[in-house]
């Protein structure tokens, strides 16, 4: 394990503990998902948009009934939005609009 990986693991463990999130989401899957999401946003939209997007996804997921499902769903929605950001993609459908979920 690299120093960066070890530091990330220790940090995520500490933050989850401090925020009372030890029993939510698999830590390794969470890190992979957030890094993938922020990479998509950083490359498709802009680098500064990546952490803000991760924060917004966290707020949306926290408001949902099922945290794991919403994180997975919302991350996919946001990644697809970021990948098509430069294209003529529809941008007005909120990710939490149940009528527009695929």
C-alpha cells in the first residue's frame, strides 16, 4: 500500500468515525466511487467543480431514503452528465426527480 493510499484510508476511517458514519457504505467502495466521480467531473466540466459536485452528491444522498442506492444512482447520473457536458445534453432534469430516473 502506498503512502497516499494509507493516508487516504486512515483519513476516511477517521472522518467516518467522527461523523458517525462507520455503519454506512463500504469505505473502499466509497473512496473508489468518489474518486471516479470527481475524475469524471474534473475532466468533463472543470477541476474546481469536482469537490463541489461530491459535496452536492452527499447532500442529495443524505436526503434520500436509501443511502447506498442513492449514492450509486446519483453518482451514475452525475458522471453521465459530466461526460456529456460539452455536448448538447439536457441539463434541466434534477437527479432526484423520480419521474426521470432510468
